[in-house]
C-alpha cells in the first residue's frame, strides 16, 4: 500500500512514497524506458519461444510489488544486486519474453536481461553491471550534493554553504571570497545539485 504524507514545507504536496522511509526498505520503482536496469516482460508473440511461468516469490525476497495502469513493478532482493522487473500485463506470469530495446542503453539492458534470465532458470543472477555500482568517490560526491540541496532549501547563501560543507576551514569573506576560485567551485556544485533534482537523476539510472 502506498503511504501519502503531506510535506508542510512544500505546498502540501502528497508523496506517493513516504519520504521518511529509508530507500533500502522502500525501493523506488522505475519504468524500463527510464531505467535500463528494469527488465521488461511482455506476452510472447504468436509462435515465439517464451519463458516458463515466473513465480516472483521463488526468485528471492520481494522488496516491492506495485501494480498500476502501466503494469506490475517488482523489486527482488538478490545477493548480486536487486532484480527489477516490469510485467506489461500484471495478470500474466507465463508465456513471457524479455523485451530489450536497441537504444543507447542496450549494453546495460542486455546485462540486466541476462541476470534476470539466469535467475528465471534457477541459477544465480550474478553481479550487477559495474555501471550500476557507484565508486566510493561517487558516493561521497552524491552525499555532498544532497547535503547542498538541504542547505539550499533552508535558505543558506553560497558562501554559507561553502563554510558549512565544501570549505569549512577556509573562512573566506568579503572581496577575498567574491574573487576566489572556491566561490566558483561552490557555484558549480550548487548547479550540479539542482540539476540532479530536475533531470540529472535519470543519468544516474543509466550509470552515467
């Protein structure tokens, strides 16, 4: 069941997922066109070989199972990394084929499809593609950008953000701060953080 909670600081908007629930406990659901790590399962065309019946509960612990107008979305826990499945027909779990779009993300889609196909056959899915595994540096940078967004939302200025997160020991002020390279770097980080909230998160889904 989806939980809606009003955000008092943002116009009373109702979130389809409770923003206070950790992502590890309530993973987001993504459509295949936006996330190449989501495997699209469609009814097989006439005469096409298809997979045997798929029992999601036999694949591993089900972390999310949601049905809407677009289909059925599932997130399955797996030692090598989560399996994300999308059933175009929520009522059909047999006679299915994996649809892999030949777009710019084809290598990642193929890797995700291979993992799912191995699991359907009862074999280990294997590890996630490296593109879906952020490095320690990327994790640190993304954590910092999230912190910048929190500070921006609280009304802090660029210099205050620099003092709080980016350059806490520099103490640049006045004319020295206005002409400093550090100021331009903080502005770039601020712009990057804002970009992530607009469309940049889609690039993360594609391992970019």
